[in-house]
C-alpha cells in the first residue's frame, strides 16, 4: 500500500489522476495538496471526497513547513507532482507566479522529500518523487523535424516552458546529487473532463454552446499532439510502477493536428450531437446549432500568441518499449467523450467560470488543512 501526496490534485490532470488512482488502487492513501488557485476546483474531487483514505488539504507548495508536516503525518512514500501554473498565455502576461510555483514550489517539495526520505531515521523503505512535466520544454519543431525524444535538447520558449524546464533540471539534479528516487514524464497536450475553459478545447466548447466567437490564434496552422487525459494518467502509473529511477519518459498521443482542424472537429461534433438530441436546443438556445446554423460560423481568427511555438510532436517509443505504454483513446473517441462530459456537466463549467463552486464547496465540505 502506498501513501501518496498528489500536488495540484484539484486541477485538470491532477483530479483525473486522483479518480484514476483511487479506482485502480483503492487501498492506497491519497492526500491532495492544492492551493486552489483560479485553476483548482475542489468540486472536481467530489466523487472521492468522502472516501476514508482520501484527504484534501488546502495549502501551497511554497509552504515547506506544511509539506514536511503532511509527509510526517501521512508517512508519505510517494509524491506525484502536478501543481503548477499551466497556461502559456498567462505566463506571457504575468510570469512571476510561474517562477514561484513551478520553480521554487518544486524545489520546496524536493527539499522536503530529501529531508524526510534521505536524511531521516524513520524514512520509508522505498520512496518516489514523480514529476509531471511537458513537451514544451523541448521548444518548437519545423514541419519535417523528427518528433521530440528524451534526448532532444531543452529549448523552452515561453516563461511557462522555461519554468517547467527549470523544475525538470532540479528534479534531475536531486537524483544525481543526493540519490532521491525520482522519475519525470514529459507529456503533450491533454484534453478531457475537468479542464479549465481557458485551454483550447474546453474554451471552444463553452463558447460554441453560449454563442460566442471561437478565437483561433494566427492562421490556425500551429500543430499540437493531443492526448486524452486518462491515457496520460495511465502513462504516469506505468512510469511510477515500472520506470527506471532517474529516467524521463515522453508520453504522447501519436495524434498531431492543426489547431484549426481541432476547432472544426469540435464544431462538427457539436452539430452532430445537437442534431441527435433536440433537447439541447432548449438548453443552449444561443448555440448556432440550436437554430440550424453551423457552429463553424463562430470561428474568428485573432492576433497570434507572442512567440507561439509552431509544432510539438512526441516520440513515445521509450515508454512504449520499456513500459508498455500506448494510448487507448483515438482523438475521435476522446473528443466525443469530452463533448458528452461537457454537456452532462454544465453545472461544473458554469460554476468554475463564475467562481461559485467556492461557495458550493464551503457549504458542503470544510477545509481540513
Ligand atoms: P491546471 O492549471 O489545471 O491545475 C494546476 C493545479 O495546481 C490547480 O489545482 C492549482 O490550484 C494548483 N496549484 C497551482 N499553484 C499551486 C501552488 N503554489 N501550490 C499548490 N497548488 C497549486 O494544470 P493541469 O493542466 O492539470 O497540469 C498539471 C500538470 O501537468 C502541470 O505541471 C503541467 O505543467 C503539466 N502538463 C499539463 C499538460 C496539459 O495539456 N494540460 C500537458 C503536459 C503537462
Ligand atoms: O504541450 C503541453 C502543454 O499543452 C502543457 O504543458 C500546457 O500546460 C497546456 O496548457 C498546453 O499548452 P498549449 O499552449 O499548447 O495549450 P492551449 O490550449 O493554450 O493552446 C493550444 C493551441 O491552441 C496553441 O497553439 C494556441 C492555440 N489557441 C489557444 C487558445 C486558448 C488558440 O488558437 N486559441 C485560443 O483561444
């Protein structure tokens, strides 16, 4: 039985990971440590909140005393580190929070882990620090460039990517210098349930349902590799279970698409679902599909993101060959699951967007930090 601290477990991927892990390893103890920034949402953990071996702690990874206290109280042997400022556009406007959380916060966790796991008499027999990182550390690819491998030199281009690259280097250094038992995964663009509607796919879905423009940066030709979030969680599970200590593994969807094609596919999916279900027109009267118009009519090309990376692509051969990793969802099945989830969970995205989930949480649960 493991005792995990999941940092950032109220965010998009962290919450999906908590659901995944508590179903797969129900006997494990899971403590979520999350500062509940604008991107953190305790309502995303509603289905696990009452489990006896689950605990939510409202706290910041910048608070090293709190991290050490929790690790002692919980006899933590595994940290899965998701907590981060994660949105590239925000990092362009306000980089400071990215340096604080992504660099200093990660270093705080590493220092606490070193103290409790390497320098303490009652350290657990084995431990693991798994660091969740991104393909953006490798920079941008040209059209004919080979996909990123674990050997691709780091070339981060945004303050977000630079802060993540920095945290990756710190994790590596704590293994090399002190022998901390670490693994790192670098993953491509995720999509799926509980994603904050500032990222491309949920933003397009919410805007389409509410009849607002669908802002496509530049000419929409930038390319990303898209992965359904549960496949990312499964990849992390494999790295934690079978990965070599000190190693990094790329995790991807083998699914490169242009942004404009992603947006068109979201639009076509909504048109189809509205045609199949008449009730949706009553629920979302502002959606073009409610009045027989094409959702695509909302697409609006807008000013490009400064320093916009052109293409990301992941070569996940190492994870496939060493760990048996392979995504289970195609983009077609994953996007349908995502559209259906958004339609079935309107209360969730409306509440996260207007912040009212905070009231809901304070009514339903007390903060047990
Ligand atoms: P997110 O923005 O949805 O969630 C981040 C979570 O971290 C939130 O719950 C937030 O409250 C919490 N948090 C932020 N600062 C904190 C702090 N100082 N202390 C404690 N908690 C804090 O992010 P996400 O999309 O779920 O990404 C999770 C991780 O995965 C990040 O490290 C990100 O770099 C990485 N990643 C994301 C993607 C993607 O496509 N979203 C792809 C690859 C890697
Ligand atoms: O590659 C992994 C990364 O993917 C993660 O590390 C980041 O945390 C995650 O946010 C994501 O970064 P991107 O910048 O690729 O994701 P985003 O959803 O912001 O944008 C995806 C693409 O769509 C990108 O080329 C910019 C474009 N875009 C985005 C938004 C929000 C638009 O054209 N319009 C938009 O409104």
